C-alpha cells in the first residue's frame, strides 16, 4: 500500500505536468496571435487567449 508521501509526490508530479501543459498552450496561442498570417487566425488566437487567461473583475 502506498504511503502518504508517495501519494503526495505523485500528486505534485501531476500538478507540475498540468501546469507545464497549460504554459505550453498559452505560449502557442500567444505566438499564433502575433504571427498568424491571416487576420482571422490572429483574432481566433486572441479569443483563445482570453479563455485561457481569464481574469476575475475586481
């Protein structure tokens, strides 16, 4: 049976992997928003960024 430290270690690894994938997705969307050849694609990439990097109103 896994110990608590092993479970926490696995949870930390899963969290780190999810964070890395999120960072990759945001980076790709940002690069597309800047470098896409057509205005429609740039607009779509900006909309994706709005969804990925949602800010709460203060």
